[in-house]
C-alpha cells in the first residue's frame, strides 16, 4: 500500500507540474486564453487514460497508480471523470447521463459561488 501511495504522489506531482508548464508555454508562445491550454490538456489526458485503460492495464499495478491515478489524475480531472462515465454507462446509461449533467451543472455552480464569495 505504501508504494502505491508514493507512486500516486510522485505521479501527481509530475502531472501538476506538466499542466502548469503547458499553461505557461501557451501563455508565452501562443498567447491564447487559458481555455485553449486547458482544452488541449483535458483532451490529451482523456485520450491517454483511454489508451491505458482500454489497452493493457487490467489490474492495478504500479503503472496504474503512478500514471493513471497520479499523473493523469492531477494533469486533468477530465480523465477521471470520463473514465467514471464509461464505467457507469456500462450498466446504467441514465445514471451516466445524470452524472454528466450533475457534474457539469454543479461544478460550474460551485465555481460561480466560490468566485462570488471572493469578490
């Protein structure tokens, strides 16, 4: 268990640093708004988690904890969200659609409330 926790932590640190650096590169060289970097990060992270979970990670080994939970989990929350939607949809499409709608609506609402509280 300790090695799994360490792998999640190390992968998470690298994922967060990677996300930060990509955002900074976009700001520095492409001069786009933050949404473009975030969109690319989220799409890339979702693609990578799809590749990993769909291809060879059938058990929770050290690569799973380091790369899927740690790196991709901190690089993009969309990868975890997308994976959860797929898992739910396998047995309950209405539950998956409800989860999508609740996540989108409530996270935007929470962001709005949080931002409003700090004004």
